[in-house]
């Protein structure tokens, strides 16, 4: 593809940095060794006829895939997922169908995250047996490497790592890089499951492997679990709305911890992405971090850079539905640290109106900025070849 200054934003290639893979029903059972096959994740119907992921004979991992897009392209509302695979768009799981939807919506490539095991694998901690837990991770990564190969360089899943074991996590990340995967997703709160906080030396093997290979660490919302029950007592549609909204801003804690932890000083080339969390709150957060640093840090605690400088060097945000004051937010953060997403096919996804949103929200921006937001920054973060000719 070749562009010039007159190219409309809807004609620019889009790299969508947050979508989800609805794991097919046989992903784990087809790969399990005989000793684990009867205990591996599988899909069963409950007493109401809805499909559920069941592990180890009875652990409920939830609905088929948090997919709300039907085969005809319409969207189901008021719940986290359709009830069965038959009710879902085949694009949720099938790479050929996914590529067709991408072509329809003008998306060149997608970064892809998991569902069943949690958005960073946190739900897997329901499994006590380490052999089964480790198999679930490695089988998933093998499957998404195959998905990436079938996607022709346009479907780019992010690896899961066994965050309950630092050395094992580093080894699995290296293996996934050898499989061709372009990044990984990590729990923002491993201490909830008995391993040290992210800034502790315990994780140095993981961070060192990631930095050496240029693999970004993605903190997807919900990567430390899904919060408390503060939405209990509400009807299901309202619970969906409350949970989705509050999860967006939970990454504020993650970014704040990164800035003050010292981890960014030790690994200055390592990239971190705040996924599915929006961007409107980030300028306030950086201003709050700056104020608190000035108010509370003495000469021995002082940061080497300002919070904004840390963010602009190593942290990235993503947006997809925000309309009010998006241009101002991007100006304050800088266009080099913001990327575009759709969250397809989740309950909050920007679908099918991707091109309408791009035109209405980004149309007034300089094309240099549009290019960064829609594909250039994503190419840099995830080491993706540019879809635009440089000749």
C-alpha cells in the first residue's frame, strides 16, 4: 500500500491492538497427553442448556468465550457472552472467518488475547494440579502459534506465561518467541497467588528475556482477576455495564506501580501496554503521579525521570470508544504512545462501525498523527512489518 497526504483516515491500514480468540472446544483435549485428557478443559452443557468450559471434572471456567457477535454480524446485549458456539460468529475462533471480518471492517492486523484461562491466565489458578496447569499454558501457546501461521501475519496472538513460577515463565516466553509470537500478557498482581510483586528480583529472568527479544508485556484489564462483588445485587445487564466500566480504570494502579517501582529504570527498553483500558484517564493519572512525587519523595526516593517521561519512554495505552476530547488527550500524552483497538468480539467491542469511528474521531487530526495511532506505533511495539510501502 502506498499513501500520500491526501489519503483519508478510513483508507489507512489499521492494526487493532486488542481482540480476543474464542478458544475452540477441542483446543486442549486434542493436545492433551493420555494422562491428562479426561481432566483437560472441555465444553459441556449445564442444566439450562448453556455451554460452559469445565476443567478437571468440575471446575467451571465460564461461558464459551465472552463473544457477543452472532453469525449474522448482529450483537447480543445484556450479558457477557452468547450461550453456545453455534450462536457465535465463526470469526470468534476460525482464522479464515476472522480475516474476512477484518477485511470487511478495514482492519489490516489484530493483536489477539485469550478468554478461557483469563485475560492473562489468572483463572487458571483455580487448578491445583501443577502438571495440568502447566499443560493448559503450553497447549494454549502451541495453538495460538498455529493460529498465527494460518493468519498469514495478520493475526498476532500474545503468549500466556505461567506467572506462578518466575523461571518457568521466562523459559516459556523464550519458547513462545521461538514459535514466532510477538509479545505476552502478564498478571498485574502475581502477589495475589503467592509470588512476588512485579518489581522484585524474582522476575528478572522474565523481564530480561522480554527486553532482550523486544517482546512487549501486555497488562490487559482483569489480568489480576475481576475485582470484588461491588456490582452484586444488580440485574445482569447492569452488572455487565458496571463491571466493564470499572475494569477500564483498574489499570491505573498498574501504571502507577510501574512508574514508582524502579522496574522501568532497570529495564529501560522494555515496553508495557495497558490494554482495553482507554486513555482519557491517563493524563490525570500522570499529573497525579507528578504531584505525589513532588510532595512525598525525598532526595533518596526521587525518580530518575518524571512520570510523564517514563510513560512516553515505555508505556502505551489503547482506545476504542472514546469520543469526547480524544484529540486533546492524544496531544497531552503524545501520539507515539497511543494505539487503536476494537475489543472484537467482546461485549464492549467497537463493531461493526470501525470505519465510522475512525472517520468521525480521527478525521480532524494531522495524517502524521493518524498513521501513528492506527498502525505505526503498533508496528514498532509488536515488531510488525509495516503494511505501507516506504519506497
